[in-house]
C-alpha cells in the first residue's frame, strides 16, 4: 500500500496556508518553500501531516525572497517535535 502524501500547513493566527510536502525542502532546522510570501520575523506554527500522523513545530520566517518563496527556521525549543518530524519524514 502506498504511503499517504505529506501535507504541510503554515498557521499564523486565523490564516492557514497548505501545500504538498514535495513542494518544500525540509531539514532538521527548518524548511524552504516556493511561491509563498510572508514577512521575515513572522511567528508561525507549522503542521506536517501524513495520513493520521501529525507533528506541529513552532518556527519563525527567517527570510523571504520576492517571487521565489520563504524559509522558516524551527525554534530551538521544538527539539522533540523536530525528532518526531524526522520519524514522520522517514516513514
């Protein structure tokens, strides 16, 4: 049976931006995604979902590149969540 696709959701206040996980470059300290624009310094909560498995990680928009996308850095206090994310990505 095929593994369900990864979905990423960026939550900032009442606003939620969702996109397929294959559109992002995800690492242990953060990720980069194309075609989404948010100001640097914006605090976000990012949820990574694969089927029923979900991991939420707090982060900050580290940089945005006009016309290209943005990068989010995970907060250092999110260590356990990042470990869970690594397991979710490896599945």
